[in-house]
């Protein structure tokens, strides 16, 4: 999946080699949706004669240390508005208020969540600021929970590894858990992805992506803490399966928001089917190469799908054991409220798991492509089919699943969307290659930030309706919030 995407955009990315480094300090294009700023901050300021509060927003550039800001300053006597840009710890801006306009320059030091600074305001001398901030290439969480993250390698000793010639090999794969965490827990920040996964993504391009540094994954700043204690209470569970040749990391914006609403999400990287799987000991497994013979290729893809179906079911088995025995998660997973979701090939996985395993109570697919030969019955669980714009009307693959679902079923199309838009990648490239319109990189005409917001809203609402007991009318009415959404539904 990623290899095809990067191949389409490779020639366009060559343009970036002609752009001078200084462009990085300029504001981003208005083509980026204003649905969320990249960060917010709040704090206090004072000089020799006055003090007050400040709050504002941050928009980052190609790096997390470059971008623009806007803020309002207030005290008892006056208000001011400030706009400017930053490069590392250096800030330059303009303050306006009380019929005055003054230049602002200074130095601001930051840690993970806080800042302190000393600024020079023309005509007003030194100003000291201090406060808190959060900033990320990914959207802020919309739910009430902070989130924790934990990665776990799994081994299924009862399943042979059919992708290798060694008859003693058994199936092993990686699962990452996103979950609501105890608000008093502390821990290191979750990295967006490991260096090997990021290098693999870059290397899918037929030309070197020299404008994107090998450490660019560090600019993203997800919202999770590693290995934190789970929040008290019982939490519904979701299993996530990525697209063929994809990895769960590129769906972080969608997954972590579900966790912020109280769901425990177990996302799987499927060795030989996912683009790359990196294990804790450092060994990696790449995607397997399908045969070229059509008959052999079909059998290979059937084996691939049956393998990832087994991964999803075994993950749910593992979570059942985890809930009974683990000191962190024990007694916190509500295994009577389990759903599944997946993108593309992971959507096919989702449909089959719902068909075959009654433990899954609801299913959602992100532009799923379904192997109809595996759907030899009807899905009785509630099911939501989110699709790219081109597949909303008269797509036979989607309609096959629609017609083989007896529970509540929804079809949601998003105007301007494409297959690859159901990932973080469009949003990330809006930062890393901001001068190239997302539509030329395979992400359609909808702004990537808007696409993330629409997808997250439907995911959260669907699973809250069918696993948490929200009224189904909340899901039906959601389209009024998003005019770019097309909806069809049938209630059982």
C-alpha cells in the first residue's frame, strides 16, 4: 500500500530538492484545513510594571521546531494580540494593541510540556513568559482520557508459519495496545514509530527522499505514555488490522482518539502481510512477495487473509488471558463489549472475524476490500462501511457486504477522499512536503486534517453506540456536522 503511494508521488518530491532551507520558517499554506491547530499554549507574562495571562495556538512547519504562532495577551489594563514565527528557541513577532504596534524578539526554552522565555518588546523592554503547551503533527485527543501505550510480541504455538519453509516455525506477530491510562501515571512519551519502520517507509520510494530527514518520525509527538497504568474501571475492547503492506503506526491519529474515549485498542502488525514488522529484539519481517502466476497468487492471498484472521482471533484470546492474569490490565477489559475495525485488507479481516466469531459485537471498515469467497454467510453484528468517495455509489464489493449483513448497517462516503486518506500520512506530508498539494500525493481533494476529523468522529460514535449504549440516532445525526459526508443506512 505505502509503496504504491510513494511511487505516485516520487517525481513530485524531487521538486523539494530545489527549495531553499529558509522556506521552512514561512507560514503554512491555507490549503491546510483549520480544523485544528498543531498546538496550544497558555501561561503568564510580566515586565517591570505589569503582568497578565497569555494563550494561543501553534502551527508547525516541516519540523516540530519551526512554525508560526498567534496569541492573545491580557492584563487588567489592556489586551494585545501577537503573531509571529519561531525557529528553534528563537521567536520573532509583532504585538498589536491599544493603537500600538511593536516588534517582539526573544528566546524561549521548552521541555516536554512547559516553556519559559525572555522577550524584548519594542518600546516596553523585557518581558518574561512561562507556561504550558502541547503540540503535535497529530490532532489533539477529543475524549476525556489520557492514554497509555504498550507493545507486546505474541507467539501462537498452535499455528504453523505458512510463509516460511521451516516446518518448525510457528506464528509470531506484534500487537500494540492503546488504552485509557490512570491520570496520575507518568512515563516516557510514545514515539510515533521506531527508526527501522520509518526508514522502511522512506525506502519504498524509487528516489531518495532527501528533504525528509531519517529522524522525522521524532517530529510527530503522539499523545500516549509508554507502559502507564490503565485507568480504573471496565473498558470496551477493539481489535485493529491495518491495510495490506501497511503498518499500524500510520493509523495512530485514529487509534489514540478511540483510546481517549475509553476503548482499549489492540492493533496488529501482521508479519509477511504488513509492510514491515519490527520485534523488540530488533529482528524484522518484511512483506512477502506474492507469486506472479494468477492461480498461485490467488492461493497466496487467501493464505494471507486466513493468516491475519487467525492473528485477530488469537489477539482476542490473548486479551482474555491478559484480563485474568496481568497486573496492569487485569480486570479492566470488558470482553463482553468487543469490536473490530480495519483498513483495506484489514477490512476484509474485520468482516470475516465478525462473520465467524461471535465475540466481536460490532465491525467497522475503512475503505475495506473484501474477499467475497470468505463471506459464506451473513454478518449479524452492526457494521459500518466507510469508503472513499469513488466507492460510495454502486461499488459491487461494498454492496456485497451490505447485502450480507442482517444487523444495523451503515455506508459512509467522504467527498474528496481516496483509499490512502484513511491514514495519518496525508497529514504528515502536509508538514514534511507542504508545497505539494495533498491531492497530487494520492490523498484526494479533502484537506488531510478534515479527513482525520471526519473519520475519528464516525469511529468513536459508531462504537459508542454499539458498545457503550449511546442512541443510534447520534450516529444518524452525525452527518449534519459534516456536509462532505454521504450516508446510507438500514436498521435491523
